[in-house]
C-alpha cells in the first residue's frame, strides 16, 4: 500500500513538473520574439507565427487539467509541440537566409528544448527531427559545407542524449536506493516487531544453539520457569529438564538436523525451585542466510491446569460409569425380582376366576380382569426397562447396515401381526448406514411400531421411510399420517414413561422412543420430531460414524 501511494505521489509530482515545463516553453518562445526584435531589428520575425505556436502550447497546458487522456500522454504531446517549435524556427531560419545569429539561436533553442524531454526515447525522436529540419535548412541555404553549423548542432544534440541517459541512470539508481532503504527499514521494523512479540509472548520462547546452549530467554520463560534471563543466557538447556530426561532435547534436535518434522510434544520441565511443570513444547529450526541450521527455537506452554482438568474429567467419567453400572445392576435386580410377585398376582387371579367364578359377587369378575391387565402392563414395563438397560450396556459393533432392508422386514412382521389392517408402506431403496446392526434394527422397529400404533384409526394409513441431505449430512425420517401430537409437548417424547396419549387411547409403555433416543445418541447422532394433532407425525434422525460411542 505504501509503495502504491509513493508511486501515485511520484506520478502526481511528475505531471506537475511537466506542466511547468509546458508553461515555461511557450512563455520563453514568446519572449524570444522580443529579443529578436530588440537585438536583430529588421529580421523576418512575424508575431503571428509565434503566437500560433504559443497558443497551441497554452491549449495543451489547459487540456492537461481537464482531459485524462492528455494528462496520461502529456509528455509525448509536449515532444510533438517541441517538434512544431523546431519546424517553425527552421522556417524563420530560411526566411532570414541562414544568418549566423539564427544558427547560434538554433544551438541554444534546440539544446534547451532537448533537456526538457522526459525520456531517452523522446530525446532521440526530437533530435532526429531537429537534425532533419536543419539539414533541410542547410540544403536550401547551400550551407551543407559549412564546417561548424551541422557538426556543432549534432554535438549539442548528442550531448543532450548522453545527459538524458545519465539522468535516467541516476534516477534509476536513486529509485533503487530508495527501494533498498525502504526494504531495509521494513525489515528492521519487522525484526523489531518480531522481537517484541517474542519478548512479551505469554508462552516461554527460548533460542538455543545446536549443542543446547541458551541464547535467548524471553519474559514468558522467566515467568514459567522462575529463572532470570541474565542467569540463563549461555547456560545449558538441560537445566530445565527433570532427572532422567537429559537426552530428550538432544534426540529432538537430531531429528531436526535430519530434516524431519517434529510435532508438538507434551512433557515435563523443571522450575527454578525444582518443582515439575507440565508443558506443551513446540520446536522450530533457526537458519542463517544460507539456509543452514544454526539453532533451535523452543516454545513451551503451561498445560498444568489443562492436565488437572483432564484428570478430573477422567475421574468423574469413571465414577459416573461405575455409578451407572451399579444403577443398571440395581434396576435389573429390582425388575427381575418384581416378576415373581406379578406372576403370583396373575396366577391367583386366574385361580379365583376358575375355581370360584360362579360364587363371586357382582363386579368381582371385572376387578379381577383389571388386576390381570395391570399385571400384564407391569410385566411389559419391566421388559421395556430391561431392554433399555441392555441397550445401554451393549457393546457397539460397527458395520454397514442396510436400513432399507431392515425397514422392509419390520413392515412384513407388523402386517403378519395384524393381517386385517390395510397400511401402505413407502420405503426408499439404498438407504444404508454404519453402526450396530441390532441397535439400528431396534430404532427402525420402535419407530415403525410407533407409527403402526398411531395410524390404527386411519382407513388409509400410510408409513414412509426415507432420507434427505442437508449440509452434507444424511437425515433419515419415519413419517405417518396418524394421530399426531401437539408440538408444545414434543420435549416429553423421548423421556422414559412420558406419554402424550392415555392408555385407553393407545396402549404402550412409554419406553420405546426413549430407547430410540438412547441408540441414536450412542451413534453420535440426534433425533427430533415434528407433528400436528390429527395430521400425523415425522421423526427425523441422523448418525455420525465418527461419533459412535462405545460402552
């Protein structure tokens, strides 16, 4: 940006200088008329011709302020005007019969104008045109044999070309020197900035020679290790290593010398008081101007708090897993122990109905049937809880699972269970996912069974299974046109025993969707539902192979 601004500033300054030359050129040529009238009275020197040349110069000057094209080509246009001036002057020389005074004036005029040209190419063009015009004048006036005029003028123009070349060389050298100074200044600024960044970095940054001698020790290193910079410069880096790790740095430096990439490492260093500190160390090569490895930069960051937090998380996870295992075992034991009294309730209820049915009071039969139905429901709840616990404990075996085939097999089982129902199944082909076959089968089984149950009152029941793509992720869905639900209660769908319909409306345990939720989470995915009362429901879920959670 700075270079571009400098270039723009240089262009602006050059245009201003050129405008000044254009203005001076016209003014001087007009003043020359007065000098001729004063010193050469009687010479042929009509004012009109000079006024025309000067007027064209004024037009060029004015246009340079208004027309961008003229601004861009002002140097070439000024050269063209200078050639017009030469042609007019040569016309005056012929009209004055090639008098010596006019030849001297030509030397002065052409030399002065040639020095105003802006480039070597323009000087050369002006010189060739001037010499051509002078040759014409000399031929017309029969002065070609004159020993001074033409060689003298040629020498002046040659000197002008040499001078312009020298100016160009000097200008280029000046620009190169300015560029070199700018580059040097920027390099110094970058070094100072880099030095400041290193010095005041929050990380410990240490530079050492290849043999492990400390050459720089920043403020971050002073804070981390407790040593002062002047205390550590020139001393071995091994002072920061705990006992038993003396060869660690040397081995890493050897890898750098072999040209190998050394990744950041987690290790232990020693403070000034001898206490250990967990750090993450990154090392980088230091090379000289020839690219030779001359040292190593060590950047160390304190990760003690992170390591402690990591240990606490690990301990908390182990404690949670142990508590979950105990809770699962307790739940399994309680559920198992409840089966015996439930079987007794169901058995004695049957015995009462079979042995004493005729003698029972009115309404007793209804009470006993209710007792049996609730005992059966309790048994189903226990089975559902045991299944949920089994899914929580089961190990995940990841493989490619054909979800479309699982869906078709589930649809066949549902139709065989209730052959009198007419339900249309729309199942997309080619849907496959990586996960546990049994668990993903349980997802399809529960979602299809849920849709089957809630489309019971539909004469044109329909259940769909398909997938869409969003942001590169596959989103599966199971959709039905059944009873639906109120979206205000959607948060309860995946909680254990949370049901949105009464047992009289639709039977169930309230565990199926919780089971699906648990399986999807264990596969690193998520599940959500959309629905509207009386218009059906759709369950959307995703999986993430990388996020599969082992037990």
